[in-house]
C-alpha cells in the first residue's frame, strides 16, 4: 500500500463507545471499532483479519476522532478501496 499523502475520511464508519475494563486494575480502555460492510455476526464460517492501529503519544486525546485521523490512523484500513480488496476489522 505504501505511504501516501492522501487522507481517508472514513472515520464515520467507526463505532465509538467501546470500552474494555481491566478486571484487576479497574482501568478502562476506550477503543474505536470498524466492522467490514459484509460482516454478519451469525456467520461463523467467514473469517476476517484484525488490524490493530497503535497510535503514538502525539494523538493522545479524549476526542475519539483525533486518534483515528492522526497520520491517517486506522481510517486508511477502513477506506472503500482497501476494504474492497481486503475486508478486515480495524481497532
């Protein structure tokens, strides 16, 4: 795919308000989730890869959109072009 200056505006495709709470430390981790367009939770036979985008400290924010668009962030993997050839979940 390479490095490109193109910005992908697909952040509206991500679901907000997902949290994981560590049972031991009781700290919550907020994350955004993108599901492939043809994902069907009742279809256990179709498998999808998971892309885990790790942001750097420059994008630390309570605004969920900031962490998505920093350096194209996870949005590049949710673009229509990418998903057409490589459907996947993005966290």
